[in-house]
C-alpha cells in the first residue's frame, strides 16, 4: 500500500525551502555589504499579513542617485519578467 502524502505537508515543505532561499540570499547581501563590496541597495519587502510593506534604498556617498534609479528600473523589469514566467 502506498504512503499517504498530505498536501499541507508538501505546501509547508515548499514554503520552508522558499523561506530558506530568501534568508540565504539576504545573508549573502549582508555579507557583501560587511565586506565593503556594495555601494547601494534597493529593496522592497511584503509582510506575511500583507498589511504592511517596506521599501527603501541605501547608499554610500560614492553611489549616485542615478545609479539607484537605474537599478530600481532593472528591479522592476526583473520582477515583471519573473511574474510572466
């Protein structure tokens, strides 16, 4: 007889893997910032309750505002492409 598989368990496992990937990526960015490898960052975050968002841009003096604007456009394009895929 086959093993019963809970759909909720599969969803939970997928959510955990996605969460781990998100945390790993953020930790990698933090490591790069600590190592002095970044001069600017643009970000957006959505809370799990979907009632609050955080958006921002952080930069060092050597990073121009035009660079943040450019990277924000690239980010918007990347998100649009990802949603279409």
